[in-house]
C-alpha cells in the first residue's frame, strides 16, 4: 500500500481532505480502535478497501491515507485441460477483466510471449519434476536465461515459485532449497536479483499445528526441510508462498468447523486466541503460518497467498452460491490484513481462472474455475480490482 503520511503541521489540510474524501465515498467499514497498539490508532475504511488511519505518537500526530488502493488480487492460470482458449486469448481476457496479477505453473513459452508488454505481475512456477535438474548450477543458469532473462523486462516477473506443495516426505523435497539457491544466484548474475524474489509454494499440510493460530508450527520435519528454506527467505527478503484453502479445512472437519467461519459470513468473533479475535478461517490459517514462521526464525518473512479458491460443484459444500460468497467476501477482505497483521494488505491469488477438465481425481478438482473454458463467468458480479 502506498500511504501518504503527514505530520501535525499538515493536519488541518488533512482533515479538510478527509472531509472531502468521506463526502465522496460511502463508508462501508467501521472506525476501530486497535487496542494492541501502545497508543491509539484509528482506521477508517472506505469503499473499495481504501483505508485511512491516524495514530498519535509521543512526538507527532500522524495521519495516513491509502489513496486509491486497488485490491492485491491475482488469478492462477492453471492449464490442465484440453479445451482452454489460446494463451494469447487468455492474457487478453485477464486484461479485459482487470486482473493485474497471474500465477503460472511452468515457463510456458506461449504464455510468456503473450505476457510481453502487458505489465501483468507474474508468479512463475518451477514444476516439481524439474527441481532435481536445477540443483546443477549451470542448468539453473540456463533455465533463468531461457525463461526469465529472455523475457525481462517486457514480462513483469515478481516471484519464482520453486516447487509447488512439495511435501517433506517427497524425495523431491531435498532439491527445493538447492534449486532455489541456484536460481537466486543465476538471477543475481543477470542483475535481476533485487526485483524478482525466489520462493516456494507450500500447502497448509506443512503445518503440524494450526490451532490456535498463535501455536502454529511446522513440526518435526521442520529442521531438515522448511527451516533452512525459511532462513533463505529471511536472508533474501522473499515471502513464503502459501496455498490457503478454507474449503478443504471445512470439508475435512465439518463437525468442528463452521461453514460461516469458512465463508467469511460469521457475525462477530468465532474464537478468541489470546488478544486476537478470529472471525474467519482464512485469517486463522494465514496467522498460523505467521506463527510457524516466527517459531522457525522467520519473524520478518511475509506471506503471499499463492492459491485460494472454492469449487462450484462435486460435493455438498461445493455450490455456486457458496463459491460466490467465498470469493466476494475474500476479495473484500484482502486489504484488511489478519488479526496478527491488521491493515496489511494480503497479496492473494485466486485458484483458478478456468475449470480444468483433466484434473482429478475428486470431481471438485475440475470445478475450481472462475470462468468456464468458453470464458463465461461462473459467478455473478465478482470484481477483481
Ligand atoms: C453451502 O454448503 C453447505 C454445506 O455443505 C450446504 O449445506 C449448503 O446447501 C450450501 N449453501 C448453498 C447456498 O449452496
Ligand atoms: C449484479 O449486480 C447488479 C448491479 O449491481 C445487480 O442488479 C444484480 O442483481 C447483481 N446480480 C447478482 C446475481 O447478485
């Protein structure tokens, strides 16, 4: 978020501006006092997730407005299907829908070509099957030359996801960190090290404990697998990419997890974790990861939600109505942050752009698209910005 900060000398002008701002916007959020701050901090959230906050320090009175924030929403471009539009069409379709961020799962050359000049921010994936070969530095260097340097800066690479949901028990897990290091070094040699961050994408199954969120931890496999990766992320200033699915948590334990908690429709606090009050499961999962990162020495490592979604059919909770509720509420929520990180916008990638007819085995796996392959929207009135 780009905040405009002003000090006391500009306070009056700021209040005039705020008056103007409020007069021209509908206030949809609330004015809240965040008691965990040492000194009071007020947030005023306006439509479209624009937030203003003021806080008083011993030296000054600071008023900050997040001006014209757009939602940090991207969409995953999964392509395990035989009936999708061409890559060129898909990229045009992202642009015409106002989707400014995309995740792809392999360096598909047609996609990269089509992305040139669009300014769409990209998460580029390294397929799990390629991890072992990238533990050879020269192979990693070629990979970076062919798939990144050849397209940069015309393609706006943001993160490289080295592996997706590689489990600690998977033999490929031993290759994740060496491949990350080699890609990092190759990017640095190409003078692209600062802007393009190297990470890996993990699923919630990596958490040995996720409840309550303050007790989130990676568990017994951590020292050999994720802790060294967390150190790498902390050192290089890269975020951890996390796939967050309240849907799977809910269907895995519908006796104990409330549907309204998973769909962001609970009224008020569902559970209290120390000083922090949880009203939705998405925040609880993200904060469990933040706690696990802290415990693994990564207190400063940020989280990017690299996948989240809700299927439209194939199981009782998978309905168009429930998915619409999930996506609308999620998109409205991402600028609010979580109880652990209030006000911190969460970069979030929806899974996925299209239904993928060649996925499985569960029927729901083929119905995670926001659109049908013929580009018809499956859900009404979802706005990505
Ligand atoms: C949402 O999911 C629940 C739980 O499976 C189901 O009972 C309900 O019918 C769904 N609601 C709608 C509106 O589709
Ligand atoms: C979509 O939005 C339009 C205009 O705001 C509204 O008239 C319509 O009822 C909405 N449709 C659904 C299904 O929510």
